[in-house]
C-alpha cells in the first residue's frame, strides 16, 4: 500500500530536483559572462551559421535552451542583433537542448553524489574560474540526481500490473502518447524534464519503440507561457518558436509510417533511439525552416501585434532571466532608463506649457512611477561579480543615475502633478506675467532636457551645458521669490504657487544629478 505512495514521492521529488538543477546550471552559466564575453558573442552572432552554432553550443552547455533564447532577446533589445538573427539562435538552441537527453542516456546518474561533492569543494575552495565551473557542475549533478530519484520512483510502479498495463496500452496509441507529452511539457514548461521521464521509462524497458517518435514530437512543440506574455520581443520570439516547431511536426506527419518502421527495425537500445529521434527531429526542423526565417519573423510579428497590447509603464527591455548576466543586464537597464527619460521629458513639456491641456496625458505620470519602480527593482536584482572591477564601476554609474531618476519620478507623479492639475501654472502667469513664466519654464525644461540627454547619449558636453542653465535658473528663481516678497507671507492663496516653484526647483536639481553622473563617468573614462 505504501509502495505507490513512495513511488509518487520519488517521482515528484525527482522532477523537482531535475528542474532545480536545470535552473541552477542556467544561472551559473549565465553569471560567468563578463564584458569581454559579451563582445565576443556579439561578433560571433553576426552571421547566420555562427548564430545557429552559438545557440546550439550555449543550450548544450547550459543544459537547456532558455539561456540561449534569453541572450538572443537581450541582444535584440539593445540593438546588437536583428530579430531574424534571434530566430536563428533559437533554432540552434532547439538542437543544443537535446544534449540534456544525451547526457541522461549515458546512465551515469549513480555518480551524481560524487559530482556534487566535487562541485562543493570547487565552490568552497576555488576562486573565480574554478568557482564558476563548480557552480555549473553542481547544477549538472542535481540534474543527474533528479534522474536517479526518478528511476527510484518508476521501478516500483513498473512492478505493479495496473501501471504496466497503462503504459503498454498508451504505447500502442501514438496520438495519445504525443498528446500526453505535449500537455506534460506545457504544464512543466520544460521539455527536458519530460524527456527525463521518457529516458527513465526507456531504460526500464517500459516504453515501446512505436511511442518514441510521437513522444519526441509532443515535447518538441513546446508551449512556453512566458513567450506569450511580457516584453514585445520576448512575446514575438515565443510565438515564433511555437509556429516554427509546430510546422516542423506537421512536415514530419506524412513521414510518420515510414519513420515508425525505420525506428522499429533498428537494432539499438530504446534509450539510444530516444536520443537519435530527438536530435533528428530538431535538426530536420532547423534544416527545413532556416531559409524561411524572414517569413517566420513576419508571421510572429503580425500575431504579436494583434494579440498583445502593452501598458505604457510596462518594461520593454528588462529580462529577469538575465540578471545573472550583468554585462547584458546593465545594458538592458540603461535602455529602459532611456525610455523612462523620454517619458519624463514628454511630461515636463506638458507641465511647463499652460496652454496645453493635461487631457490625454493622465496616464503618463503613473507610467513614469511604475517604470521607475521596475527599473529600480531590476537594478537591485543584478548580480555583479566581486572580481570584475569594470562591471562594478559601470553598475555604480548606472545606479547613481537611477536614484535620481526615481526621485524625479516621485516628484512628477506626486505633488507637482497635483499642483499642475489644479491650475497653479495659470496662477503663476496671473501673478507674475506670462513673460516670467515662459522664461522660468524655458530654463527648467532646457535644463532637464540637457541632463536627460547627457545620460541617453552618454555625452558629458550636455552635462556641462545643463550646469550652465542651472545657474541661470537659480538666479531667476531667486528674483521671483524676492519679487513675491512679503506678499507670499500675507496671502495664503500664494502658498500653492510657492510649493509649485519649490517642486520645479527640486526637479531641476535632481535632473542635474543625472548629468553629474554622466560627467563623472566621462572623467573616469578619461
């Protein structure tokens, strides 16, 4: 009575260990990429064959295709790779992802405790490269340990007549096996975990040869839910991946009877057949559709534009899976901060133009606040290696600017917004004249614009120019306050006007911190 319970526990625990091992391997492998590695990979992916090889090798080394596709999308987002190039990387990753199945077929799961012990010593005693290799090895050992535990769970079940009958009956129905594999992959969001179960059944002799091709095709059409939501390019590649693999299976369907006869007549072991069929399907899919990448890009773009609409404040470039790849994560964060800077400049133009109405821009201050919060949270999640001084300096500069951006977002979405919506700008014009207001708004807006462009264009000259306008703004602000003089103390209706000026003053001063951050980076680079 307890045997099925322990078998279920081992199956659940084995899958959890396997998935955790894949996650740890991916994280450890991604964190080993520094600035030099990034530049090498950018040059490596410029040509289609090399991009395919990059995706294949990276997926094989990282024990999964997710890190390769994340890299590809990251390169697209920062403008280093075309979207068609990311599709080629994805094709290579689908082939390289089959290496996990090959590793599992070697039946070396029993040495996983030894590998785990070696990896522990490498992490404990090693430095830099040795430590990073130890992290990757530890992830691989967890994958193999998960496989070992899965085997412990499957064997008792195979001895039960009812389970053997279910497996045998399902194995005769290729369509059913394919659907089960497809659903299991969609639920687990990882085809390698399903293939681990398949390898376990094949090793135990419980998987008929007629079930191999349907199962492989079912896991090949991976439905990654994350690919249909979130960032635009990630959504496009997720849709493109599904279309590419689905069409690949459709092309194979007419060949099913012939392929089934070839598989059944081959004399190899079932485990070897699983590996060969999976590699064959992935390679066939890539060879057939690699000439049609532009067509796949067009179809996925059309579907993505019709099925998903992004909020104004939703991040476009931030990718949580790349926070362990600091060289790329910092670039993505900078790109998102440039987008935030554009929002801030756009809203400031509205605030400092009393003839313009705020209708149609109501969402903008909340989008600024939401996007600034997302950027700040992402900044905190980036993992910077302690031994990479260049990355640490780059991160320090970006984080310095991020603090100022966050403060500007709070000002614009807080009291300054409320005062502007209450019509205090018009009150300023009535009290001090339109000429004074135009001069104040011109200096403030020019100062903010120059400071933001100093960051966006990485140009210290804009920072110096912003400093000059800051001095003019301060002088004008001082004259206005002197002109109001005693009236500001005696007339309570002027209090909102003074608050409005104080908020604008604080906004300008905070924007100058962004410019100073860029000026500091320029000095250190020189």
